[in-house]
C-alpha cells in the first residue's frame, strides 16, 4: 500500500520570503501522480500543483514549484514571495496511474503554514 | 457555474440515527469519492464510484453506505453502526486520471 509522509506539522514564513514544505512517499509503482492541495480555514481543498511521475521536469504554477526526486521518492513544495493568503494547511497526495487503483488518492497528514508580517 | 455541491454544510445527528449527506456535481465527471477528515489525520477514503451503479469501499467504509443511481449524484449515508461519526466530510469528483476536485465539505456532529 502507498503511504505519504509529511514530517513538518507546522511551518512559518515571513511575508515575501520563500518556504519549502517536505513530502516523501512510498510506492512500488512506477507510474503515478503527485499533488499538493491547500486547505484554508474555509476547509475547502484547493489544488495547488500536480506532477506526473513520468515527467522529469518539475511542475511550476506561478509562485509555486515542486522539487520531484523520483528515486528518492521525495516531492517538496516551494512557495516563493509568500503572501498572507498562503496561510493554510497544505496536503501532499499520491494517486496511482494503475487502472485498478486509479481512484485512490492517498494523503499525508498535512503541514500548517503560518505567514507572518 | 460548474462545480461540486455538498449539503447540508452543518448536520447534527442523534445517537442511533442514520443521516445522509448530499453530493451533486455538474462537471460531467465519471468518478466520485467521499473522504472523511479528522484532526491530525489528513483525509481518508470512505467510498468511491467510477461509474453509475457501481462503487467500491475505501479504507474506512464500515458504518457508511452509498449509492450511485445518477452520474451527477453520490449521496453518503452515515449509519448508526458508525460509532464515531463526528468529522468533516468531503465529496470529490474526477474525470479519468485527471485531478480530483473537491466540494466545500459538510460538518457532522453527534449530539
């Protein structure tokens, strides 16, 4: 079974600075997808960024980028020029690309990000 | 607007009662999911459905039931057999291997 581990329960960053959230995962599969979701106080899950395992290039979305290390099974999220609106819970998630288990999205326990002035 | 609608936002259940959480999507997605969120535990999969009239148990299906009679709808019933139902429930949907999108969630509290 796949597992996702986020070892940082809480992180803090000053406004306009850069912060990196860590995520590691365990799988025996070679084809899969990785995601970072943001959960603000409203509790809705919002997609931040997605990475396909077959792509070597790291995904980027504006101020958000990932460092995907497939051999190390590591998938960290870098937030540049942090803004107050970035304060939220961030979840790393894994999704298999195998048809039989395609529906299963496995989450880590989350990292709470605080942004200070 | 396209999206996933969950209702009610807040629900209170008495001991021994069954309650049903509604989830409707107009995104034309084939797959739908129910997740439960407890503090410090991330999200855990309760049930999912990849096609109408078919669904599979997730990691924590005991005490829950679902139906998928229409593509747009995937209601979740929390039965009296679920001993600790107080939690935040999230419905989601997806098309193929695309990203899974979530509704705004429903809070269930046992009183």
